[in-house]
C-alpha cells in the first residue's frame, strides 16, 4: 500500500532546568575596535577596551579610523572603526570551554582613507563556522550580529575576510562572553546529521511590552516590541490585550532563570480573553519572515502574570499550523506558582519551510469564559548552522579562504577543498530527497531522549516529525 508523503516540520521541545543564581561569566571580552584607548564606556555603562591596547588583535594589515564628527546620539563604541584589507583575526583566550555569546557591532561611516575603488564586502568566521558571507553594511543605524557558539578549544578566533582584492572588511566592536550552559541545549540535532550547531539570533521579542535594552538584561541583550509581527484581523484588537505586571517575577529552581529571560520581558504579555460569556474563536498570531534553507530554533516564553488564581488558564500553541501544545496549563508546569516563568523550544526543519515562521496562541477545549484564554510574554528565533557549518548560505569556510589566496599549490588545494564542499551539498540534497520518499512522518528519536506526550503536565525533551 502506498504511504502518502508527509512533508515534515521537525519540532523539538525542551523544558528549561536552571538554577536561580547570579551568573558571572568566566570569559568577558568587550573590545572597541580602531582605538588604543584603554577604556571606552558605552551607553549601557559597560567598559570596552581598545583593540590597539589589547593582545586579541592579530592583523597583517589594518587601519584604525576615527570619526572626526561623531553623532552624539551614537554610543562611543561606534566612533572608531578597524578596517582590514587582508584576512585578519581577533584571538580570544578561553578560560572555560563551552557556550559563548559573540556579538559583532557594525556602523558604516565614510571610509575616505581607503580609496575610491575599494568597497566594503566581506566574510566573517569563528572557529570554523561561517557567520557572515558577502556581508554588506548600509549607512544608517548600527547593526549588531548576535551569535551563540559552543567553543571546544582554548582559543576563539574571529576572522574577517575581504570578499576579493578590491574589498575591505571593518568592525566597530566585539563582545565575547561565556554563556550559561543551559541557555541553549546542545542536543538539537537531526538524526541523520550529527553536527554541532552555531546559532544566530534572528528575532528577540518582548510580547506586549516595550523595548528592553542591554542595561536591563543580565546578558546585555536587546528585546524589541512585538507590534510589527502581530497579524491583526477585524476586531482582533478588542481581544488582544497588553498587560504590564508590577509585581515580582518568581524565578525558581527548575524554571527559567534571569539569564534565559529578564524581568522586564516576563513582566509584560499579550493576552487573548473572553469578551463576554463566549470564548473567542480566534488565535493571536505572529508572523516572522525567515530565510529558507536553514533550521530554526523557536523559543516561546510564558509567565502567568494575568490570572488571579491557579488553574484558570488553558490554551493551545501552534507553530507553523502544527499543534505543539494542547490544553497548556502553566500552573502545572511551574509548581502551581503564579508569575513564575517557563519556556519551551521548538526546532523547525528547513524542508518545505515557507519564508515565514508563524506562531499562534489561542483557546483550547478547556478554556473558560470570563477568563484568560491565551498568553505569551516573549519569543526568540535563532537560525541554526547548516551541514556546511554556515549561518549564511551553502558555503564552507575553505571556499571563502580560497578566494583570498593567490597562486600555486595552496590555491589549487583550497579550490579542491571547495569542490569537495559542493559535492557534500549535492550528496545531502539527494539523500534528503531519497529519505522524503520513504518517510511516514516520524524521525528517529535519539536514544537518550524520551518520547513526548504533548498533553502531559510535564512535557519531556523529544524530537518529533509532524
């Protein structure tokens, strides 16, 4: 009998387990690029060290540029720039191996000393991962590229590679900070691709709240409001309520920590609630554009700051139209404590992924009238590196390096390596097509991961094809 082909959406659900203690990173590098100043204080009262007075810079040829007329509304870290005309590295000694946050700051100004025939287009890598490929910065607001990398060596090397001989690379500031080990689980892998991922933050959203700045986040992150991503239908504003909570967020052992999400994110939310005796027949919907060809880690943050009593809120959660939580009861997940945060992770597989990720929160069959029928406090989406260890296209590091080599056997060797990378891509594509013909909608669950019951009060980590 022919089995219909099911186009899978890979979902992984993980419950946070964190100890509620103050986090002190072992590695904490804040580098202001293009200056010899020993201390540069940014708008969030953090002290950056100039790369000209730090041993981390390893450049064969670079320029230090200073803006003679800086915008007073810009942080001082954007007043200077380091420019590279050759591949160059920043090398950071790692005290404690494990997950690290890497933030790279870019602000394009006038590069008058570079030459009219040169242009800024470049690649960035870190310990074998391609972070940026053919990156172009445009004039306007500063851009911060935010990454999460598992460092298994004693050194983290961030490399800037001009795209060609007429290009240059630049950077304004770099942050390398040890991350809490429970921030992102390291077991989000496909059963047919046992690879270790790097992550790039695509969206970090405070639902129903205002912008949260690094000064109000223990990991110095930005959280933006959700308004631009909320999909509104006629009359939906009447039942989509914003809520701000002035009480205390109850972080607890076994729940989300302040490093997972700050108070200023969890103390706001967007609600869907009954307008009268009837339960709304609609969901709250958020839509996020994404690039195809990558898996994405979607994290949903919940904290019941709306209920006056436990056991009063039940709702369903959907990711790209798939029911991932049915009759979700937050009180049963937080030891029957109100205003206690909880988060859940879902990995969306790239196969047959459209160009958006859609999240829906709405009433369930257990929802009650005159009560809250859905809540969401925050949302994060990370892009996951592909089989080429790239976060920006089907390209491996050897291909990028080969374009900056000249002549002889080395160039031919690197070109051959690039060809091997392309063959690996073709092999993986053919393998996926072959597996898709035989799939029945399930992927093999890792042996160290138990099965999942989405209706359970205590969902367990799992990998599920839907």
